[in-house]
C-alpha cells in the first residue's frame, strides 16, 4: 500500500483566514484601481486617435459622395456592374433586403398555410433547470444524473477594506 504524506494546513486559525481575506481584498481593490487607470488611458488614446483620423474620414466621405454621384450619372459606361480604374474599382451591386411585418406570428401562419415549412425554424433544447425539479430516478431514466459538489467560495468585503 502506498504511503500518504500528511501535511499540516497552512492556516491554523480563523484569524489567519481573515488576514488572508484582507490581503486578497486589498489586492482586488488595487487591481480595480489599475484597471480603472488602464481604461482611462485607453479612452484617452481612442479619443486622440479619433481626432487624428477625423480629417481623413472627412476626405473619404466627401470623395465617396462625389464618386457615387459621377458613377450614377455615367452608369451606362460601366462594363457589367463595375469599372476597374488605376487606383480602385467602382460600380453597383444589387442588394436584396427581406422586409417582413413586425407581427411574425402572422407570417408563420401564412408560411404554414402555403406549405413553406422549410422557411420556419424550430429549435428544441433541454431545460436543465426544469430537469433538476424531477427525482433522481426520473433523471436516470432519461440517461442523466445529478452531480452534487461541495464547492468552496469566498467573498471579500471590499467596502470595509476601502474604508481603511
């Protein structure tokens, strides 16, 4: 038989556990401060980048409008749907939008009436919370089982630590 090494626990009292919780809470509060500063810096960098790009975006928007107008007027000169130029390609493409009434229930009824069942999505899924309400025998009958674990948790009192 294999020998098992017996080790002493690292903490020997509830006071030591409380000290560890204090250290963890302090560390969590410091992490929150670091992340807040990081987010502040990111926001400032994004704002500066947006300001730097503003002129370029205006040029793009202005030229896009001019090109669209010109291409629309000379649409008959396009070979097919587009025209390749030295610095890019311009053209038109057909885009189709499906517009349905907001009352989807009526649309589904009309699809069923017309036999268009391939246009209806039906999603089935298992409600795991509802299954928990049944007994272990019923759950086992469907091939499932209940697994119960005694899971450790902790919560630091950040407000009390922040007040110090």
